[in-house]
């Protein structure tokens, strides 16, 4: 939901607002603590978003994701620490008109037609996208004259996506963007998100679909109990769960396999061995040298879900 349309009324800035230096973060939280009464939602959390990145912010329920997003949107202020967007306070009017947001908590009038919603939200921005382009990108062509309340769940999600991008923002927050969408619509939206990133837009994604984070994110930040517990590319995060798994039929004993350098876990059932290692290639070479009858070989990369569960289990 466009930031110019929420929180409070602000003056509209001129179209020639200077842009932030590209070498610096587009948005950041620095040693931020946020308390709600006696509850600590964020505990000295720091993170930064850079131009053209798609960053997935992951964490279990109650980890502090929503609080972090609200701080960057300027909807709340930190108890301590600093929040910056384009080098300024996120609550400033000139900052808000460079930000778009698709929030699950958004509430928009159901009796207004789709095109009317887009026209209204576009009016809050100095350089909005043409209506036709917004309808095309958000896959709303053909339903633009229907009332919002008449739409399916997936169609409503696409309208919220349209409202987030209609102002042509430089920083976009997407909260569970594909909830309620079918597979075809979800994959199409993924492609549009990649296109926005290729244009230099910065995107912060929160999602419970870990496949979505794996497919889209150039970087993943995992938080738990208000702190960053892991950060890196999807591949780096997945490697943190112990590496790849070698599955095969082998005569090698469990004791032999456990003794191989780099092996972190071994399981054997019904003659099928599952060997986990961050150094799968070297382990597999030794297994093949030691067992010429080895067969049924499969090597699987760890799933992001496995890494996420391992990181957040405590």
C-alpha cells in the first residue's frame, strides 16, 4: 500500500527530488531496539538494503519482521537506534513518495472500482506509472472496472501489488505477495519482481513460502527474537544446515561413512545410505573408491526450509 496514502496527510514534493547516492544503502536499521511496554520486539537489530536487491526477511511468527518493516515504512519510531530510508527519516514526506508497500494489513474500500483505486493511489506520487502499464504488470487487464469487493482472493492480491508499484517507487515492500494466487499467477508475479529488481528497484520481501524466497532473493536475512541470526545468499543459508545429501545403495558401513572427513550425518535404512556433508564431492569420491558396487546415486542440495528450521529451532 503506498506510503503517501497511509499514516497522515503530507505535502507532495516536487518531481525533481534529488536521489540518494547509489553506493550507500537505500534503507537501513542501525542497532535498533523497539519495545512495546515490557516486550522487546527488536533487540539491537541492524540490516541494510542496497539498490537492485531483492532481500527476503524471514523469521518465525513473533520474530520481529513486522516491526522491522513498520520502522522502515515510518509507521513507528525506534525506542533506540536509527532507521534511515534514502538517507532520511522514513517519516518524511519526500521519503514516503519514493516508497511503495503491499501489506497484508491493508484495508481498502471494497465498493470502489480497480481503476479508481489505482488512479487515487497514483495521485499521491510525483511520477506515477501510466494506468495501462500498471494493469498489465499486475495482470488486471479485463477486470479494471470491477469493484474491489467483487474480486477473488488472488485478484485482490494483484490489486494490492498494483497499488504498491503504481507510484513508480524506488523501494518496495512486499508482505506475503502471492497469498491466494494460483501457480500461474504466482510465477508471473515472480517474473515482474525480477524485472523490478533489474530496473534498479530495491525490494524487501516477507513470505512464509520459502520456495518463493529461494527463487527470488539475492540475499536472505533470518531474524529470531528480534535479532539477526543468519544472513547471506540462498545458497549460503542452505549450506548452513549441513550441506548436501548423498543418497545411494552401498555396502559401506555406517561407521566407515561417519569417519569420512566432512561428513556431518549418516543414516542407513533398508540398505540405502543418506550421507550429509558440506563437502559432498570429496566424500562421494572416497565412497566410490571404496565401493565399486555403489548404485542408485542421488545428490540433493539442502532445502531452504531445512536450513530455516535448523536456524530457528531454539
